[in-house]
C-alpha cells in the first residue's frame, strides 16, 4: 500500500537521536532549546516552546490567552478535532465558521457575518483558531483586520504548514496572529515522532506557555512569590501540565530542520506533477492562492460526482483496493457525535459538508517516487473513468 503520508528519516537523523541516547540528558537538556531557537529563527518569531504534541501546544496557547468558562473559541469545521477540542479543555464553548469553497480554509466573509451577529447578541469569540488546511495559509490579513475590529485573539493552527509562506513571510512569524502552532507527527512535514511547538512574539504569552508546559513550576527566582528557601527550591505558581518534549524528539526535529526546504520543494514538485497528470479528469485539483506558498502537507482532490458513475465511497474504496492509501481530511468536526451532543447538527455548515462528500487526499510525502505517483494516478483514472 502506498500511504498518503510518511516520514522521511535519514542516517543523520538516526545519528542525532543515537548521540542523545549516549548523552547525559534524555529530557530537559540542551537539545530542546536548540530546536526551539532553530525553528524560531527560521520562521522569524521571537520565542518558540517545544511540547509533546500540537494538541498540547493548542491547549497551552488557549490557556495562555486566558480562555476559560463563559468564553467562546471559533474555528473551521474542516480540521482535525484538536483545533476545536483545545477550547473545550479550557472550559470554553466552541463554534465554527464555514469554509471558503476555493481554499477550504475558514472563510473571512462568513467570519465577518458571524461576528456581526455575535456582536449584536453579545457573544463574540475570545479566540479564532485559523487552520491552514493542507498547508495553504488562511487569509490572515483579513482575519487580523477583523480581530482588530471585534477584539478577538488569533491562534494559527499551522500543523500542516511549516515551511510555507504567507505574503513572503514564513508561516510561524506570527505577523497576523498571537500564537502559531506546528505539529511534528510523522505524517506532517517534519517529524519528532510525536511533538509540537507554539511560536509567539509576545514575551508574556511565551513565559505563560513555558510555565503551563511543565506543571506551572518555575525555578526562576524573579517569578517566585518570595526569595528561594535554598538552592533546591522551586515554586508552583500556576496549574500546568507535563507537556514537555524529550531530548530525543528535539534532536530528531533539529536534524529534520536541515531538510525542511527540500521537503517542501519536493512536495511542490509532486503537486505540479499531479496537476498535470490529473488534467481533464472529472475532479477538481487544489487551488493555490497566489499570495502564498503552501507547506503542501496534503494534496486533496474533489470529485465531480455528477460526471462519475460511482459514489465518493466507491472511488475511495477502489483506490484502497488498488493499493493506494488514500485518506479523507477531514470529517467536519461539528458532525462528530461528541459535538452533536453539544448541539451541532448536520446541515449547520453546508460548504464543509459538501467538501466532505467530495474530498480525497492522494499520497503526498517527501519519499513518494514519481513511479508511485504515476501508479496512484493510473489507479484513480481507472476508478473514476469506468
Ligand atoms: C495533526 C494535527 C493536529 C494535532 O497534532 P498532534 O501533534 O498530533 O497533536 C492539530 N491540528 C491539525 C490541523 C492537525 O492536522
């Protein structure tokens, strides 16, 4: 089976991890800060906090921004559940904004409309999580303008987007947001096995996230309520978690950063090949906004079902039977049973649900060979044209 995504591990990556295993520190050593500095410098952000997953990063991002009971977090329905769950972890309510039919990202026009209604009803969101689906950045300038007008904070869920650019700047620079989050799960662009990172230009937010990452405990006497009792002393000044990244993960991430540019270029090369090879088929290839350079985590096609003699499911199953490990990103979050129990219904976000009825993610990863890609395209042709 050709998977839809797969990590790319070099001998240098392996050597980097092995050398940590032979060192003094498996956790809380020098590699995590080095990895943080490397990513922060690369994307042009002031501070970076490495954690054990993007889910954890989203949680401490929301908590640092003060999200709590009585507040509301909005995001796109077409995302992994973690983009919404982070609001629930903080005791806040979650709501969604439908997607733009061209980019599949949260639609700024729908956002503006919903904000106007929410303002009248006195229930404006505290945070909007902008998810860069497939690696293509959201319209951050428009979302940022709305945040100034309506007074909400912005978290970019850039789990798909490291290495991509928005208006010439690397995603993660937080030019139009408070905090940006990356994921280093193996299917994503670079990996640390499990892992994530929160980036920000706001020192206060960074310090707060640093506390929350490790039990709310500080060893910095400046942050304590009184002079240390002695050299052993630490203080718990907040209720935090154990969301720390290990040295092994950080060493892997640091080594993977050497090839980030190469990884994203290869993804673009594969996307260009797909665009050409799929021309004329009854499906829509991804649209790329001219202002942005996608991280291209995913290559999602949408079937033109009125021109195909098969259902979406039959096409999907046909591809899997042919050994092509296609996937579907994502089941709209508001249609998940947990969210239905919170009151959401099918039909609430029609663009997202329409997307779900047509979308298929084709294989897209650094190590995908042209021959494997050709095999996937041939299988797809056979399935949709018969
Ligand atoms: C993968 C992903 C996450 C969660 O990442 P983890 O590192 O697995 O916690 C969150 N949001 C989006 C959009 C993702 O794709």
